């Protein structure tokens, strides 16, 4: 297995820091989906729509799948293996996180979802040439 190489030393430092912080963020939040060591706020502190959303997520254990993908991607980023795969998985997760916060609970868009998005872009930017193949119109 080969690790991802980043061109310049300064860019490599920013990439390593953002990759590590993004990995740590999603590894911790993914693990929290299983262990709930950071308990959610009480339903009385949430908008009614968020309570309606969270009820089936937790009752059906759907949250375990979401948390599992977050944990997997976070660990992959931390160990610097399959980074492109992890970033693609996190792209889908981030779209869902941002959509949730923008449409159901906009007061909570800052800081965590925005920080995660910025870290994702900082991690992806040095690797953008490797993602170009995904945007090929015909194979």
C-alpha cells in the first residue's frame, strides 16, 4: 500500500494537519454514534422537526450505519490509508450534515458543520488532481 504524497512541504504540512483534524473529528463523532459519550440535547431544546427526525434515526438504529461510516472514514484519514475513499465517503456525509443543519436547525450550522466543511476542502485541495477522473463524462 502506498500513502498519498503531497507536492510541497508547506502544502504537505497544511494537508497533514487538516487530514488529521478531519479524521479526529469524524472518528470521535462516529464513535459517539455508538457510545453516546456526548449526549444529544434534550428534546425540549430541539426544534420539533429535529425531534421527529431523530426519533426514527435512533429507534431504528439507522444512526449506527451513519456513525459507522463516519468512524471508518475518520480512522482511514488518521492512519493515512485509502484517503481518497474516505474523502468521498465524507463528501456524502457532509452534504447530509449541511442539509440537516440548513433546513432543520440553522442555529447550529456554526461552528462544527462549517469547521468540518473547511477541513474537508483543505484536505481535498492538494489532492484535487486525483479526483479529476471522477468528473470524466465518458469512460
